[in-house]
C-alpha cells in the first residue's frame, strides 16, 4: 500500500502504545515472550469489543424482521470444509528464504526492477508497508550507487512476488539477506488449523478449526427453515471466532491468526434482483459503520474486478478504511450465487431447498453475504477516534491532551462520576448514589483520585463521552443538579438526574 493511501494524521505506534497503556489490547502470552498473531483484550478492550458486537447484533438481528441469529460450533465435520472448497483451495502463496529460513506471503513480498537508461540492471525487494514504493525506490538508488552504475534511474514499478516470472525468481533479493538467489518459488500453503477429535490421533480423527463462520450458517440453513418460520428473503447472522494460520500476521490486530467475525447470509429467490439486493446491503453496511463513529471521509469502496472474482461470485465490493498503514479492506459484501448450498446438498445428500408457493417448485436460494471482522472494526474505531491536541489547564498552562473520540454507542465507559473532593462525605455520598443507579444500566466509572482536571484527562484518553462532577452546588442549591462535562468540546453545563438519563437513552442506543 502506498504512502499516499495511508492516514498521516494518526501514528500506529501511538495507537499500539495507548492500547497497552490503558488496557485495551495486550500481546497474548506476553510474559512468555508472546505468540505472534494472537492478542488478548483487557478490561477496556473487552468492553469496547462487546459494544461493537452488541451494536451489530441489535441492528442486524433484533431490529430487523428478516434476519435471525445462530451460534454454530467452531469445530465442524471435516466434510463441511471439503464441500466448501477450503480443504483443497484455502491457500495463500508461500515463499521461503533458504538462507534466513524466513517465510513470506508472496502477495506481501514486493519487488521492482532497477532500470537505468531503459535497461534492467538488477532487482530490489521490500515487504509490503505504507512505504513500499518509497522503500523500493530508495533500495534502487542504493543498488545503483553501490554498483557504480552511470545513467538515469527510472521510477520503480512495484509488483508482488506472485506476479514474478519464473526467470525472475532467482534474481529477486530476499528481504532478509538483501541477496538474490535464496527465495523459493511460490507454493500453496493451506491456512486452516488442523486438530484431532477423539482419543485416536490418525487420519480418521482429523478436523479443523473453522477459518470462517459462514459455513455454519449454510449447514444450518435447513434447520432454520424448518424451525424459524422464515420466508424468502431472509438472513441468518452469526458472531464468532475464526482461525487462520496466517503466514505473516501484521499491522497489530488487523491481520491475526485468531479473530472474531460478524457475518450474515441473506438468502434470496433465484429470480430476485440480486444486484439491487447487493447494493442495498452495501449501503446498509456503510451507514452502520458511520453510526458507530467511523467518519465517512475515511471510508471508500473497492469493487473486485470480474477476472479476479471466485468462479461462483457474481460481484464483491469491499468497504475500505483509511488505516495509518494504508487503505485496507474493512467489510466485504459478496453476491455468492447458490454455490454454497448446492455444494452442501451434493456432499451431504440432504436437499438444501426452499419451497416456492407461487410456482409450487423447490428452489435453491442465492446468497448475499456481508462479512466483517470485529477486530478490524475495533482497530478502525481506535484509529478514527485518536487525537492529540494542545489545551490549557486550570492555570492557563498549555498541555497536550490525548483523546479518543469514540461514539457513545461503542465507548467502553459511558459516564464517569467524579466527586469534586473525596474527603467531603456529602459529595461522596451523592456521587456514589448516582454511580450505583447508573450501574444498573450502563458501564460507568467512579473516580475520586487527584485533581479534577487530571481525572478529566484520564477519561478523555479512554474515550468516555461524559463526566459528571458532584460539586457543592449539587448539595447546597435546589434542583439537585450537577456538572456535565462533554469529552469532545470540553464544554460544561448543569443538568439533573432525569436529564442525564434521557441524554444517555438518546445517545447510547
């Protein structure tokens, strides 16, 4: 991904630092050195992740009459993955460096010819990043200088290793050694995690951790039709963990080996206007992302070229997000035809059909599939909300404020309750009473440690939309009002308990 595609306003190192410092995300098994591609979610991260899931489930399932939910097993019968094509075809191209023993995904390993005065004099390589083109250009200039080659260097034309011709393989240097001749040709690598079910460990006990949640919904199609009182068009939705043995996990939680998906399979009649249905779901998904706080300016659409589509796909459009490391896929919306149901019908011998009352015929429905990763949305939310700005403290001194401008719908803490002083019993008592009442419905935080300005800053950094301060006016003046401080503007106003609950009811749900 080129630097022009990256979001320069946010530094990825700052996001990773904040995630660790404030308890959003930790490296899994960190005390043992960590395990690449696996992450743990801390107190704030688990709340944020749950809120994203809940928002999606409420909007996708509970607030629609045409979508129902399921929860299917992570380990399924191995024939499921034969029928879906994952056993034979769920592969990424793998390249090894024979000297360093490093492994790379071929489509993430970029190279370019070094062209001087129209003649190729060598090759340079670099791993995909937000600066791939710049890195390759710098490497080409270094190559030309070291080889003392005279002439005009042409701008590099990056290609990934899958695009290399067989005669170029031995000429492309390894990113690990900088020397040509050590990279193997690309070969297929199946990304499914293999396991065994039962007491015996043999070929008959082989099973797989699911690489996607979608197949569980296809396999349960007949059960849902028979029990769910559904009619076409209708959807089956699911949230759950998936596992892919990524060759090179990267960009923090963006590409990991264990992740969580939110997928929905929307079944339509074969004669329905599938293109309009696909467009409708594309618009719905984009609007939903905006509703949880992602700015429209950071979103774009990428339509897969027809020659790049899977043979069974009619159309796939990705909603892209401008991450700090480049514009990358966030949400894929695919028109999958009737491929999956027909495959499971063939492999299982069980009809996967719908009885059409109008024609008195059985049909196999087609499918529109919006599929998104919870972790990718969470990372997008953090990147979109993160900001650093100069503000003045109570004494007029300029200080830097770090703030997460999270939507109230997904913010891990909705309200912080702060007594102005912790040694005044009347203030503390009223603050705790409000805190306990809010706790019944919302995720709230009680903080009485330190100056009030410092407490505001702590809440700003974890994305809390509102702080409520119980001050002397609360207990000394009529009306039982308190100070509400808004995170983004830092403006303050007086309101009472009923007004606070009305505000939360409007903004949080």
